[in-house]
């Protein structure tokens, strides 16, 4: 059956992620921050932009906003200020972090959900994959934050390595982290870095162009968390409010058409993506918590 984009879209998108900064304190092997195909200048989101977004109602379509994208959010010099600004609104507030800087930041206790990305629950593999990180420091951090926001411990499923989720669950049991969630996510950037990945998922419709956006630190509105560079930019929040960008962006209209017609398999970043509809990730996560 033929259908049009007008039949399936929201009036105002969910803001899936806000990139407080694209700076990072680590240089992990599975990260594409420094890949020349997605190169951007390093910067930090201005709190004035966040206040403008709040005043205009840009967050009205959001139920959960995660502070993360292509950087470590705790590297932002404005982290405390922006969390204070976003706290207490109708949406829940989360963060994804490598965990190395958590102990020094008190406003983390205002967050509803914190995902701690752990490339491996085994010390030797962890420190190999995350140069500059300390496994013992990570364990200490989780121990000290266990009574704070809900913690979500996350490992990557590398296709050339057995699942490490059982080891993560065993680590949580051994450390008596009774209230954490242990989760496994796919190796998101395998296609960028030449590792095996399930290519058949590229032949699926992605719902993000109809439901959600992510916001880079400079105010550029992009379709999703995999839009690391400047290949697909709907507009800029310094120049227009989110509703205007969402409704009037020609770039978004083209993306919807190419996604509907051929799953946008010929353009970056979609042609390297096998994680279609990332907007559904947190929906599934919250539904699992409810169950």
C-alpha cells in the first residue's frame, strides 16, 4: 500500500540526545570520534542555547533526553549548569558516560538514568580497549554511585568475540550491585572500522526521520546518534526553533523520501548504518524497566 510522509509523523520530534561536547578524556579503539569522515571542530554546547530551547518549547515532544553523542558529557565545562537548567521538567534526564569523571560531579544525582559504557567487564580487556582508563577506578566509581541515579551498565557485543554480558552480570552479582541494569548493545561502528556486521539490517526502514532528532553541540539538528559529522543537517537551533526546522527542512524531506524508497543506502551515514530506528532503543529500555 502506498503511503505518504504526512500519514506518519509527529508534530514535534523527540529530542533523543543532546551533545554537551564532542571532547573526550579517552581514545577508545571502537570509537569513531577521530575518523576523518566525521571530523568536526571540538566544542561545548552553550547554556544560552539550552535556555533558548526551553523557553521556545523545543523539548515539548520529548519524554527522555540523554546527554551524550560524540564525546564525554562530563568534559563539558557547563555540565552542572545545564543539568540544573534541565532538571525538574516534564521529561526524564539521562546521560551516557565512560565513568572516569563521575566522582567529582554532584549534579549527577539530579539525573534519572546513567548509562556507564563498559567495553569489557574484564580488567585486561577493558584497559586494552580503553587506553588511559582504569578498571579499578571504574569499579570504585560504580560502588560510590550505586545509591544515586539508576545505573545501566553496558557492554558492546563484538561480532568476533563471544558475548561478555554473562561476565558483566557475574561482576554485578559479585560486587552486590543489586539495582543496576546489565545490557549488551551491538558494535555500532563495525561498518566504519572494517569489522563484521549484519548487513541485512541496512535493508530496513529507519523511523528516526519521522520521530526523532539529535542535537550537536553547535546547535545543528541531525537525524540520529549515528550522524556524527555534517552529512545530514536539518537546520540550526540558533537560527530557528525546533518545530520550524522539523516542518520546513528540505533536507529532512529528502531523507524521508530516500529512506522510504531505498532505505537511503547510498548516502552517509545511513549506508554504513545497521542500527535502524535508534530512537526505539530507550523506548524498549523503559518498557523493560516497567515490566
